[in-house]
C-alpha cells in the first residue's frame, strides 16, 4: 500500500537581499545587489502511512512550517522529492488539492465581514460538492465542533475559539484524506484546546484521515500522537514512538519520596541529584541504570511513607533537545 506521505532529501533554501547600512549602502545595493542563502529544510526524509496521526516537532525556525508548505504544494523544494497521496504536491494538480487541507493557526481562510456559513458555501463551489454531500458534511462538522449557533454570526464577532472551530470546519468540509495542522490550538484557552484535540482525534478515527500535526503545546502531542518526528535547524533529529523519545534523550528517571520525618538532603545526594527536599519529602534525578538500586536503598535506609518512580516530563525532554541543555 502506498504511503500517505513520502519525503526523500527534502530541501528548501531561501534567498534574501543583503543591504549595507547607511545611505551609501542603499545606493550601492541598487547597482551591486548581494544576497544571502538560508537553508530552512536540509535533506529531510520520512514516510507516513495512511491513517497515521503524527506529531511534527521542532523549535521556532526549525523548518516545520516550511516542510508542511512543501507537502501541501504551497512551496517548491530546492532539492529532493516528496509524494503526498501519490501526487507531487507542488504540481498542484486539482485531484491532489481536493484531497488535502492545510490549517495554520495564525492564518485565516474565513471572510472577516461575513458569517462563516458564507465561506462554507464558497468552499462547496470550489470543491464541487453536491448539495447532499455539502449538507451531510456540514451537519457532521457542526455537531462535532458545536458550531450551530455561530454559523450566521459575522466572523469578526466570533471569539478566537469559535473562529478556530469554524476554520477547522472550512478546512474539512470537503473531507480531505490528508490533514496538515500547523499550531491548530494556538491562542485557545484550555477548554477550547481540549475540544480541538477531541475533534482531531475523532476526525482521524471516523474517516481514517492521515494527520500531521505541529504544536508547541506538548499536551496536543502527548494526547494525540504515538509517533513523533523531530527536526532541528532543518535536519531530521528523531523519528519514532513518543515514549522512546523520552528513553533516548533522558538519561535519568525521577524518584519522588515522602517521609514520615525529615531526612538529610546531603545524605540523599549519594543516591542521585537532589532537586527538592523538604520536611516531608524529596525529589531526586537518578541515572536509569541505578534507579532500582537507589529505590531499594531509600526504602531500606529512610522512613519512607511513599515512593514513586516517574519518567521525565516530555516537555522537559523536548526543551533540552531544542536548547541543548
């Protein structure tokens, strides 16, 4: 079976003019223009099967959005190749464009002055949906996204959460097989973030759509994605299960102990790095290979009321990846 997305050595360079400072520098640039090449994506290769829901992670400027734009056909790569649903995206064939959707949390496709339902009607015409299919798809989206009372309200009067839900509805009205989501929960409150995640999960389940998701909100990734692809400075850093990312890039686990009476932090330090210690408990970072021995020693040598062994928080793992700490 063909992959939903297959990228080989995908590369994108941007060329921008360089202007020297001052008036004379501006005059010189009129006759002798200099340019600077910046590589946003550098030889990225991966494969995503149909129906997968994959997290695409990276720091600001890592190349995530540029990659999604190439996969959607908005940008043509400098080098490399990619296939999405069997098509070359940047050829922009109508058969391909009818099967994909790109949702960018910081960009809007809705007309600001008119109700969202007018944009939906426009999309019906663009994608050639019959009245029956349009009504069926819209009814499903309105139910899942709880949009009923907002369809006739001008977009400029909608709250950010309401507008984002309407953006998702507009993007999915033609029921795409491939959904590229770039920060879909940005700017939403906690309740609306949860609703957006529930909708994405349900859409993936109901229609078997392939979803590629970028987000700086790690809760989005942890709740939705079993697999993650991590890029840094345009290069692929990791591709695999989310839980193995923690094992690979966190060389320790967390021991949290509660005691019946205070213990000496300096004494605990022989078992690991003490990150917190108070009258009723302590937290230690312990190398993975020493966790069992350290836990046994704590139970044997201290007045333990409770002891937990935890993985490092995924937020911390990704933060260390991006900041090299």
